[in-house]
C-alpha cells in the first residue's frame, strides 16, 4: 500500500481539522481510522451537533453523509456554507441516483463526493487535494485583500498628490492685489475654460511659468499632463526630437524610437517656454502643429494627429521681433490668440508687501524659522527697489535674509542686501510718469506726508531740522509721525 502523506500546514502549525457527520457510528469510526493519523478529526451523528462543532473549531474540511434522519446532508452543508464559506465540503453517498449530489456540486456547495464504500488510499488523496485547495483559497483571499489595500493606498496617494499639485498651481498661490494683476486673473479665468492658445509675456521672474500652470490646472485638461519645454535650452535638432519624437536611426545616437512631448502631452497641455528663442526651421514646424494639429517625428514619413493645448511664454517683445523679421509673423499671430502680459514688479509696487510676506511664510516653513514680519523701513526699501529680476529676485532676497537671520523677530533694513538697503523711491510723488496707485485723496496725501517726513529726517539727520525744513513745528511733526504710524526705525537712514 502506497504511503500518502497528508496536506500539512506550515511546519509548526496544528494539523488541519476535519469534521465528519454521519448517523452511522461505524462509518465515523472507519473514517477516523483512515484520516486520524494525519489530521484532527471531529465527529457528529447529526447535522445540529455538527454545526455546534463548527461554531467552536476552525474546520478546514467538512464531510457529511447524504442521507441522515433529521437534517439531510445537503441541508447541513448549506448551513455550513453560510457559517464557514471558506471550508471545503464533501458528501458521502451510497446511492446510485446522483442527481442531488451533482446539483450540489454544480451549485458550488460541495467540492466533490465520496462513494460508499470507499478505497482508503483514494480517500486520502482526495482529502489531501481538498485541503490543498483550502490553503490556496486562503492564500488567495489574503493576497487579494493585500492587493485591494495596496490599490486603495495608491489611489488615496494619487488623490492627495493631485490635490497637492492643483493647490500648488492654483490661482490662490499667485499673489496680486494690484489692478494690473487682477486683470491678469480675469483673463486667466476666462481662458482656462477654453482650448485657446495663450501667449504669456513678461520680464524674467514675473511669474510666466506659474501663470501657465495655473491655467492648465484650472481647466478641463487638469487630469491630463502638463509638460514644459524650454525652447531656448537646446539646439534645433535636439529640440525637434524632444518635441516631436524620432524614429530609430533618424540621427547618430537615435538607438530607439522616442515619443515626443507633443505625444506625451496628448489630451493635456504643452508649455513652450522662451518661444522667442526658436530658430526659423522650428518656427515653421510649430506653425504646422498649430494649423493642422499634426506632428511628424524626426526620420518618419508619417504624420500623427495630437490634441494638445499650447501655452507659450516669452520675455521678449515678440510683436517687435515679428515686425523686425526675427520671428515669423504668422506664428506670432497663431500664438497670441490670447495674450497675457504680466506686468513687471515695478509696475505694481503695491503687490510687494503681500509678496514679501508670502515668501517669508514659505521660507520660515522650509527653514524652520518663525520670523514674524518686516520693519516698516524694510518694507519701504522693498517697495522702492527696482527689482529687475522681478518676483524671483524678491523671493531670493527674502530666502537669503531668512537663511542669514539670527534670532530676530522682524526683518530690519540692516539685514537686507547692500543694494536693496540703499533703495530710494524712484522719482517724487508728483512725478507724472509713475502710475497713480492710490485714488483715495486722504490716503494718497498720507502716503506723500510719510515720504516727505522720512526723506526730511534722513537727509537732515534730526527731527528738529526736518521740522524746520518742512515748515512745521517740531511737535506737529512728532504728532503727525504717530498718526501715520512712523517709528524711529522707519526714519533712520
Ligand atoms: N504673483 C506671484 N505670486 C507668488 N509667487 C510668484 C508670483 N510670481 C512669481 N512667483 C514666484 O517667483 C518665481 C519666478 O516665477 P516664474 O518662474 O513663474 O517666472 P518666469 O516669468 O517664468 O521667469 P523666467 O522668465 O525667468 O522663466 C517662482 O518661484 C514663482 O513661484
Ligand atoms: Mg519661466
């Protein structure tokens, strides 16, 4: 007689438990004899007694007689399915008519049947297989649960990242209370909903990147990709391959086909930064994409349709470039379906204090500092400075200040870079070239008074001399400073 080794759980676990239910004690004994050396056997002579055992024990396999007084085998196994759906179920049958058994098998309620009288070896093999199935089902359920959990985690992470990206590039992250910026926001909002090509222009560091991304993430393409390419950074052929892709062998070093950014951005947005730097050949190819929505990879004879929204940016005066023949006029007009000109920081000085605080918060957070703000004098210098590098220069200045700060609560003038420390308001208040930023007469007069007082004290070196110069009594100067919120720190040079 062949030795058949039973199914066993991992080395130190208990052997599997098998529940046998039959009204004939002799059958129970003989099954116990056949299987008892390999497994833990529980026996019952009625279905009811069997269910009680099932409630207590972790049973892997249930074997039931088909015909019993009271609860029949089929009924009993049905209850087992409800109570312990994972268990494997087998039926003992002595009948020639198998229709009930076959139905139970087909309906998935039992795994297989054992015909009486049985051959012990065959029974052992069947039981072993059944328990292997039990183990696999368990493993499967565990893996499926782990996978479902991992998927859920990934999904949650994706949702979080998407929200983060959307938040980071949302309109709210763009600071701008000035009328000029409010007009920029209005156009951005309108254009975000459309597929219109947008040309964003402005000096370096004015926020062209930020605006392009915000338009993408505020619009219907937000779920698709935003890809950016700096057109000034690469020689023509490389740029062409980046944007349009290439076929294998298109040029030396093209070892495999490569997808271009236009294809990668399909359904989304492509941001062509520094478009003014492109060469004439590239300008022709871009014109073709704008006209026909088609691209052709380098070395390929076939064109492909793409659905990509284009946002371009430039810090040049592209209109002038086109007029003077350095940029294709037809491409210029295709690009500037909507043009958003971001004003330089000098043209919107009233945004400077809010921007400074915004960057201070960010720098504090990043560097674990808790500087509360700026002295009035420091803000004055910021407002007065020329900022040829615009918002980026302001951001860098504040980062630098925070990085070098000791334990100060406020950023004072002495902490600023040399060139900014010495900034003087450009022109006088009556200079008609400065746009009027404050239309309220009283507020405007206060601003002028503040400026006059600060200048007078700084230049003359004392309040008494300043008062003389301003033609007012010293006490009035003192009172006026208090009302205008000017401190000694503000008026110190
Ligand atoms: N209105 C704003 N509010 C908040 N942050 C701003 C604003 N404008 C610009 N920034 C920040 O200033 C920095 C420069 O902005 P950005 O890179 O968008 O400028 P740019 O116009 O694309 O510059 P360049 O011409 O050099 O490419 C970025 O860190 C950006 O987040
Ligand atoms: Mg940029």
